[in-house]
């Protein structure tokens, strides 16, 4: 049976028009995307349809150096170099890290370990201070927020450039740069969870006459410790990845080996370093994720 | 003042304040961390004595920055920063467009369990590879230019965007999906009317957040010489152009903070809806409650 037209209209309410925010957002999205991707002064010239063409017009010397897996001679020399990076005929040990790649790998781990430990240690008090609860005054909170936002807005490689200027090239600049980066990451994540803690223990500590510092240590720190430890481990993963970039600006680590082969146009060497680094990153990430799952 | 405790008092004290148990886990972690720290600090080839020079060198550096300060390079610094922002935006777009269909194939409450397992592993692989490795891998094909950076970061963004958006989809309420199924909707209808309206605000907010992260990453990839503020600053530092270093740093800090601030406000607006609407909804709900009581 056919229903009367006005009855169905009543059953199906009119769809509300999109809000000005949605319309403006959509227009802004499209305009900004076109401006940034177009091939002109304000864009980078990204054309998804032309990408396959560029893919074919690749640089054959580089492709052959980086991954010429189908060539048997290339495979053989690749494996030789890989073996050469971790063995030394003069050394009594099976494994020797006294090669450009081996030393770079060890230095990368050392930089990441030092930066993570020092940075996380500094980040704990800083993140407590970065909340309304810990700062205990709106002026001090504003100062702390401004400081942390500044630290956070500088990318790790820019820190590395700065510290290379201040302490000259070497691993020390890398350690300092990643320490600042660790502080940025851990303070941001940890101060977010401090805002959500249970206030009961804090009130109990204050009622028992604890000083501000004692209240923070006994009532806040135990509550945030699992999260904080997990964030620090996460920062370690990020630091290990970040340490590859440091070498390009002279701040130590495996990036130095990458930069060395890169500047000599030895793409096979670059490929070996990148492969070794990738294995290290993936192994550490798997381990770190397993530990973090247990922590939280 | 002091007097000896009676045995009863001692028992009471022990009951009130039990002895701290020996925390084996805590000790193991502390010792391991101390050992790792000591090994790294002692064997690393870092000249620790240079730490003492930092105050003096900072003072000199600041002096040079102020002495050479000029607004001359402002335009090229801003151009370089804009290029970084453009790279980050295009990379986010690539990540969004490719990860969007994958989100639903990676959520257990929407897709088949085996499909989810495979897609999740692919996303994890994209996430695990550092951006700089991807950039080096793409340079032979696209050359030393911003497009390479955008593609490398885009591929890397697919992993994080896909995984975290899938977690959002897995956290939604099943009710609307079941309602669509009950009224005869297919798989796509279920996604469109049952999943998207719930998950979309958070997913869109996460896209914006990824854009903020990508701005920093694009500065980092600049060290390879593929453009943006990273290339600008590393070259300025290599040549001791202090006017460019100072201005470049200022531009990075100010522009990053401005974009972070704007993006954070947009994200809040997307997730919370228009200002005041929440209160209106609560009021309306309260009114319904009252009128319901009356009847």
C-alpha cells in the first residue's frame, strides 16, 4: 500500500546542513593540499600520476649499488662486506666490532643509552613541575610550559647542529642533542598522565604534614612510575632511530658511516650500513615493546 | 626523652609499619641501568671535558648571534620552513589516503581475523623502518628533492596512522553496527553508517597530530640535502653563517609552536564539537528527562 507523501516526510527528518566549521575545514584542506603539492613557488611539485614515470627514470648507478639483489656478484661482495664489518682476521674473537660500521653501531647504542638515562632522569621532576599540581603556582606553571614547549619545538637534528657548534663534532654533541629530545618526549607524555592521577594519596600525604616535595615523591611518583618507565623505553627506541641522523651533521653514531659512504658515492657501502642499522632498530623495538606490554 | 619500648609497643609498631619487602625486580633494573650507563659513559669516544666549555662557548655563540643578527635572510628562512611544512602536509596526505582503507582491514571488529593479522604485520613493518632509511631507499628513484622526503615520510605515516586509527575503530560501540546489520545493510553500509560516524572525529584529530610530527621529521630529513629548514640550518652551521643560524632557529621555534597551537585547537574542536553544544545537549537531555517524568 502506498503511504501518503507527507507521512513519509515526517518519518524522515530533514538532514541538518553542514556546519560552517565543516565547510571551511573542507575548503581549507583542499586549498592547502593543492598549494603544497602543486609544482610552483609555494609547492613541492608532487604529482602522484607522474611518480611511476619517475620510478622508471631512476638513477641506475644508485639502484645497482643500493639493491642489485638479482646480480650474483653483487650479492657475494655484499655478504663479504657484511662479514667484514663484524669480523677481523687479526682478532682472536669470533665477533669483532672494530670496523667503521661496527664502531658506528656501538656508538649509536651508547649515545642512545646515555641520552635516554640522563634525559629521563631530568624529565621526571620537569614533568611534575609541568602540571598544575606540581608547579603549585600559575606563574611557575606558565614558565615551565613555555620552556618545555620551546624544547619540544626544536627537532633533534637541530639540537645536534647547535651542540656541534657548542662542543664541536663527536659523540658528546649527539648525547646532548638526544638528551634534549628525550626530555621533550618524556615530559610531554608523563605530564599528561599526572593530570589524570588519583588525588587521594596526595591529600593523605598533605594531611599527614608532608612538604610539597615529599608529597610529590610519595604520592605522585609511585602512581606515574609504570607509565613513566614505559615512556622512557619508548624514548630509547626513538633515540636509537634518531641517532642515525646525528652522524650526518657530525654528532657521532652510525650516521657517520652512512655519510662516509654516501659522500664517496659508494652506494653498496650505504646499503650495508642501512641494512645493519635496520636490523638493530627492529630487534630493539621488538624487545622494548615486549617489556612495555609487561610494564603497563 | 628516650625510653625503651615495651614489647607490646614494638609489636604494635611493626604491625602499623610493616618491614619493606625486598624488591628484586627494582634492584635488577637499577643494577642493569647503572651497568649500561657506566659502560656507555666510560667506553664512548666522547670528550667529557668539553662539557665544562659549554657555558663559555654558549656565551660566545650568543654573542655572535647577536652581533651578526639581521633580518636579511628572513625571507629565505621562511621559504625553507614553508618547504618543510609543505613536505609534511603532502606526506600526511599520502599516509592518510593509503592508510584509510587499511584501517578497516586492520580492525578485528570489522574485518576477518586473518586479514587483520596480515594487514597489522604490514603496518608494523612500515612503522619499524626509520624515515631516514626510507628516504635513502627512495633517493635513487625520485632524486634529491622534496618529493622523495614526502614519499618516504608518507610511507612511514601509513604505519602509525593505520595502527592507531585501527585501535580507535576497535574501541567503538557495537550498537550502531548491529543496527545497520539488522536493517539489512551490507559490509560497506556497516562501515559508512555504523563505524565512521563514531570513529571519524578521533581519526581526523589523529591525522592533524601526525602532521605536527611530520613537520619535525621533515626538518630531520633535511640533513640529506633534500630541502626544507633542516637543509637550510645544517648548511648555515657548516659555513658559520650566524645570522642564518639565529634567524633559522627563531623561525623553527615560532612556526612550529604556532602550528602546534592551531592544530591542538582544531583537534579539540573536532573531538568536542562546537563550543557550547555539549551544554545545550545536556540541557536538552535534562528537559527530556523532566518531561518524561511528568507523563
